């Protein structure tokens, strides 16, 4: 784990991008844990030097703890927040396999489906079908339990939800007609949840010296 320079404020700082699915899941976990952070909205095409200095891999989200530790993986940030306060016991039951599939093959199919014109080797339908194999498996899981890890919503649901949201949004008509009614209900639950809506506030890009934006 890296250390940021010692001049950090005592409030943790979160570099985030509103629509990024990784940043969304990090913000949702932070909000559920009720941990206060300073939110710094980032423009991906013009990332702040302060963020690049502490995390050269240059992806969001990045969190700097009050002690100056740098966490630059969204799952790490989720765990950090919930380790402090986990009111619904989200950490008790996490499906590493589902999350790995989501972050791996599903995310790859999602990017190709979303930006099919950048991947002319195959048609948009082919990329959608690649993603659909995971939708089918989630639909099946939601037939045996209400949430991806069991009888209560939890970490796995939050970790995967922002990516299903993006997949559904590529062609909402198709998604609404697709044979995944349980997944649609699950997605709608999260889309209308205050936990999600409260993490989607709009903020101008952060600039050094500006007044802190508290989150949640
Ligand atoms: N594994 C990382 C992935 C984060 C990631 O790829 N974020 C995207 C935005 S959604 C990003 O920052 N991409 C760099 C860029 O577009 O310049 C995590 O879980 O935090």
C-alpha cells in the first residue's frame, strides 16, 4: 500500500468520476458505511496532478485515508469503508467468483457492446451475446434467492449493479424485452434506491484550493 505525502487533511479524500461503475460502487459502499470523505470529481481526460502523483496507474476511484494510505482499487475502497461500519453485514457474504466474472469477462463484453464501432471484428449482437451469458447466469441465481448472495442485499449486489446498469442502458428497449425479468427487477430496485440516487449528485471537476465537497 502506498503512502501519500504527509500534508493530507484528516478527512479521507475520494477521487471519483460520477458515471464510472467502479467509482459508483465505491461511493455506494462509503455511503452505506456512513464514512465521511471529501469528494473530488475528476475529468478522465484531464486528471488532477495531485491524483496522478499518488496513483500513477491513473484510474478512478482513488481514496486517500486520513493516515495517508492510498487505495486505488474500488473493491479495496468498498472493504475499507465497510470495515469501519457495516450496518447490514455486507461483508459477511461476498461472492468473489461473481465479482471476478463481472470485472473480467463481463466488463470486457460490456465495453465491446457499448463501443462496438471501435471493435469492428464482430457485430454488436455478438458482443451483446457474450455479455448475455452472464446475464443468464445472474437470472438463474436470482431464481433461487432474492439477492446475489442470499436473502439479503449485500456487497456482491453493489459490486455488480453499476455494470448491469451500463449494459442495460446500451439498448433499453432490448433489455426491457429480454428474457431476464428477475434481473430487471433487481436492477430497478437499485436504480430507484436512495443509496444509488444519493451517490449520483453532480459536481464540477475538482480544482486545487477549492472548498471541500463533503460526501455522503
Ligand atoms: N480495477 C480498477 C478499475 C478502475 C477503472 O478502470 N476506472 C476507469 C473509469 S470507469 C478509469 O479510470 N479509466 C482510466 C481512463 O479512462 O483514463 C478499480 O476497480 O478501481
